[in-house]
């Protein structure tokens, strides 16, 4: 559904962004919670609308989801929760309580005798917008860090395991340290030798089967990232662990409740994923990248290189390295683009290193060309804005002023 259809449905020429006073941003940042995640696929939108006015027995809806999740992931069972972050807390809680219903109600207080320690390689202790260690502490778990920021050896993990170890948590992300950590098969082998289950956060990963194959007992994905589903988390894997995680909905999971519309929507998104024209999408993304690269070629102080995804998803981005001859710093150029007409939001998590990325995954028809035009307009602007050469600075000021 494009903006015109959406506004037609409300009988107004105004789009919902205009009605709510929201800027018409173009997202070349990636699938970001702060930008509204992804474009929800039409199949999911239709399923959400269809189920919205119906009553359903929620356990049965979760059973239906389990079948679809199992089929796509190769896991024995699965369920849907509010987000991947929720799924991590629920899976860890399940590894701690098992099916002990009283223990589930008492979390985050631990019943005596329950295992509560969760091992994480230090290079995996990232923030994805929330901190991974908080997802552990939220369910009463204790974080046990293994290794160093730059090197983790097998004995670091083996030595961290004891009779209180509930699980090993493994994070797959461009945010983690990309060298010196144990691979998933290595990490899983050490955990499994001691009977410790392995929970994998694969929130943004395209491959729905690889991590269970590589040793995960439970894997958790975001439904609202590459899948284009509504905001959800997908938990998949060993049936006993999935059941124990699902039962947390009677406890700490209640505050992470997922609605019928989200479950129906993500089922539809999973089924659409099976039929998606992946090659066609890749081709359109590649066309956008080459258009942007051609637009930038020859502009002074700008280097544009097409780079692969750091965690091997079938996805390339363009890395734009900005030197002062362009009249901008990387941070200044990213800011100018975000203030342009229309606003272009780039992938700027490495901007202090003098570069940022453009991600082609979340474009509507015609937006690649708009991005190219804005890039050219901003880079050839004369004079440049007063902040053009700014150095990036982290500030909590805007966060603290909300809702003003
Ligand atoms: C996005 C992300 C999360 C959080 O996912 P939500 O579904 O938004 O809670 C967790 N871990 C990683 C590695 C992520 O990329």
C-alpha cells in the first residue's frame, strides 16, 4: 500500500504522516526501531486487518504460529512474542525455570535451587538500542562475562560454566566484535558438553535455519526486520525450551504481550518470505547502490564503495567516506541529509570514523532516485551549512527533552 492508497482509505488527501505532524523521511539507514522498523509486507497488513475484529483462542493461534515457525526454521516448535528483546528474556527465563509454574510466577526472584547464570562472550555485550545484559537481568539472570573484548578462548567459556549455569547466550550482529570471538559451533560445543543450552539472538539475520543447525537450542529473530512483519519476536527451537519460554507469558512475559493481529501478521510475513522474489529484490537494491555510486563518483572529497553485510546477510550497502575537500565532515553531511527536503536518514553508527552507509533495503518505488538527487544537491550546495564540518558528539539532551 503506498501513501496515496492509505490516505484514500481515510477519505482524506492528507497522509497519516501529515495528519500526525511527522516528517516524510526516506530510510536508507536500515531496519531501525527508531524509524518504525521496516515496510510491512501487504500479506501481513491484510492478515492483521482480517483478524482484528475476530475473537480467537490465543493458545490455538500460538499453536498455528508454532507450526509455521517450525516449518521455516527447522526447529521443533516456536512462538511469537512482542520483540526479539522480549524473546531473549523469555527464553532465558525458560532455561532457568523450566516448566515450574510457581517459579515462573516468582521471577525475577529466583526460587531456591534454580540455575540463574547466563554466559556471554564480552565482545557480544552490545547495545541494540537496549543493552543485552539488561535482557538477562530482567528475568532474574546473572550475567557471567567470558573472555576479553578482543579474544575469547574455549577455556574462558568452559571455566565460566558451573552448576548454576542456566544458558549460554550468543549474539549475531554487526554490533558485536567481529574477530577473536568463538564461532557459534565452537561456543555450542563447549556449552553442550556441560549440558548447557545455547540461546542465539539472530534478530537481524536472514537465514532462518543456519543457527539451529550450527548448535543453537533456541534462536530468536525480529519479525519486523528483514521479514517485513509487524513488531514481534520469533522464538524457535527445542520443544521443551520453547514451551518453558512460552509459559513465561503467565509471568514476566505478560508485560511483553503480543496481540492476535501481530501473531497473524507475522505468520503471513513468514509465509510471504517463502515466496518472495529474493533475486528480484537483490537486483533492485543493487540498481539503487549503483545509481548512488554513479551520482557520487567524481565529487571532491567523497569516496563511495559498495560493501557486503558484515554478518553475511545477502545484502550490500554503500559506504561513503567523507573528507574535508567535500566541504563536509561525515557527521555534517549526515546531518545535512537529515535536514534536506525530503529528509534522508543514513546509517550513521560509524560516523566518527569519517564514513556512513546507505542501506537499500527499505525503499519505496522512486525513492532511490530521490536519494540520488538530494545527495547531489546537498554536496554541491554553496555555501555549505554552518555545521558542515561538525564533529559528532553524543548528547542525551534530545532524549531528556521528550515529549517537548
Ligand atoms: C534489533 C536487534 C535486537 C532487538 O530486536 P527487537 O525485535 O527490536 O527487540 C536484538 N538483538 C540484535 C542483534 C538486534 O539487531
